[in-house]
C-alpha cells in the first residue's frame, strides 16, 4: 500500500498562522465580487399576465441566455420568452471563475473514461464552439474582458509531474519543467506545468451574462425576471407554464435550471448540488505583480483530486477558488450555505502558501454557491412532452463555454430532426443517476474521503475510487 504523506496544501493549513489568515479575511465582503458592482443592471419586471410564444426558456443563466439568443439567430421571426426566478446571472453564471473551456467533457481524460469512441470528435466540436463563442461576443459588442490565454495546469506534488508530461502529448499543450514553470509564475509549490494555449479563455462572468441579456433584448426576446416557474403542463397547442402571477403558452420549452430542482421529476436523481467557494484579493500593486510573474495571464489550476482554480482579473486582482466541494444532506440548498468560514480560511491559507511573497494582502470578497454535478461530470440532455420540452444540466462547474454548445443541442432536439449534435452519444446517453438518501449522502462522504486519501498516496486510487470508475461514476480530469 502506498505511504500516506501530507500534501503541500495539508502542510499549508498547518504552517500558515491563524492570525495571518484572520487578517487577510478581515475586510472581505460576504458577496460574489462579480455581482457586487454598480454596473449591475436593474431587474426587469416580473410576468403578471398571459403571453404566448414559439419558445419559452426557463432559466436566466448562461444555458438559458444562449438558448434564447441562438433561437432568435436561427429564426428572427420566432417569438421567444425567457423566465428567470430571480435576476439574470445571479446564480452560478455570476459567481464562477470565468474559465471558458473548449472541453465538453470536463477534460480529455474524463472524456476518454466516459465516451472513448467520440472524445476526439467532441474535442473538435468544443474547439469550434469556443471559436464561435468568441465571434459572438465580438459581433454583439459584449465587453466581458475576454482573454484567450489558455490554462496552465500545475503540479504541486511529485507524482503529478508525469501526469502533466503525458498531457503535453496532446496538440497545443506545452510542458514546463520546474525551472520553466517558475519563470512563468513564481510559487514555491510549483514542480511542473502544462500550458494548453488555446484550450480556454477567461471572462468576467457577470458581464458575460449581462451582455448576453442585452443582446437577447435587442433581438426581441422577452425577458421576465423574478418570475419562477411553478408548473409545466400539456396544453391544446403545446405546453403551458405558470409563474406566481402569469402564464405562458409555448409551442416548445427549453429547461435551463441546472442546479435547481428540475420541472421534470425524472431528471432530479441525475444531479446533486455541491458548493464551491472562492476569494478575491484587492488589486495587486506593480511590485506585487512583478514578484509573481504571470505576465501571460493564463488561467491556473492544479491537478489534484481536490483542486484549486485561480486567475487574474482585468484590474489585477486574483480570484482563488475550489478545493472544497461540500454536499448537504437531502440535496439541500440554502442561502446560508453560500458562506463557509471553514472553506474561506482553508482557501486563504492555501493562497498564502502558494504566493508567500504576497503576505499582507487582503481579500475583498468571499462567496460560494451551488453547482450541478452529475455522475459523469459533464452535461446531459432529456426530452419530454412528446419532444416539445428539452432539458440540459450536469455541467459540474465547467459550463461557461459548454452552455453555448448545450443551447444548440436543446434547439436541435426541439426541432425533432436529427443533426450532427443530436447523434452524439453525449446527447443520447444519460449518466447514471445518484441514489436516493441516505445513500447519496453516504456515497458522497465516502468518495470525498477516498479522494483525500488518493491525494495523500501519490495519486493512487483505492478500492472505492476504482469501484466508482468501474460503474461509470469516476472522474479523471
């Protein structure tokens, strides 16, 4: 059996003084940085009357916004209504790290694990989707700080170096040994890196959502905020949706509620909500920036089972998130779960160990939120009501780019005609459902503990993780 040793981040939690962590977090506002800004648009009125539409979209995150936008591009004469329970972009779409990945399968290795026969085709289609994503932003003048700098994956443990060396065998990925990675970004924890130069971009996530909202309105989409859909039912001419005070009669419906309980009850066992947390620093000074390098401004992540993601903003703050992914019994989601002092303190200690040259820096914001996880860790699709309703979910934290692809899939499914996208196994095959409680909660706890052990045993996967791999519920990024 491999020897268990503390990871670099285990040691960080032990070595960074509690008082230093407390000081760094002392002025952090408990709110998502991206949404806590004056340019946040005023909410649109709720639906309090009856409206008819060719297409109704439920959900005002990225998936819903892209679906509405692409529907109008396909048929400018179509009437499209979008219903959002709170405000456009308020949930995961306004709280994420802003990584726009070309991957549709949460990494190439995970695609090989779950869809080996089409992973290369999906990589090609993902590259096309990212290029079209960038072109759409330019065409509509959506200013969301788009930077196509790629992602630098980082080894912080010796056994991870070979993983990155293998990853560099794929097209466009450059391997950095210790000297080269330190020349790229300076951290005592970095042992190696792999730069996927064109595999991802960075955006300001809230400004992306707000920009898509504006583009939809300019194309004639009717958007109603603070209009949660309470029910879905067949009607004489399609589907009827009811909100608190209004109704929509639609020929077709696209459901884009992601982490929130689906209006299709049979879909609910296919996702569980897990919580993700992040910190944002104050803007770095020129001297602080020089001390860490990072001149090519890549998105960064490490390659452990429990990983961090981090990036620079346009004004040179650092967002630092990830690692913890707690699940609450019964698929529970509550506003108070958006704040976790334990997770924030852990992230702060990990940050200060990663960049000790930034000691004394303050975090200005701390926040969290729920993301929808499915057992294969990338999107899945369903149809209902005789093909009049289509549903997408399961992005598992990598939906900023994949949501646009999913929107095209939803629209293809609603046409009823086969397309290149609808023929994909990714679209036709559902992930395994999660079991009901208490088995789901117990399974998540066991899996989390097994992932911790794996990280402390040089990446060796124990019996439980091997079992999850065998039944199709394993993850390999």
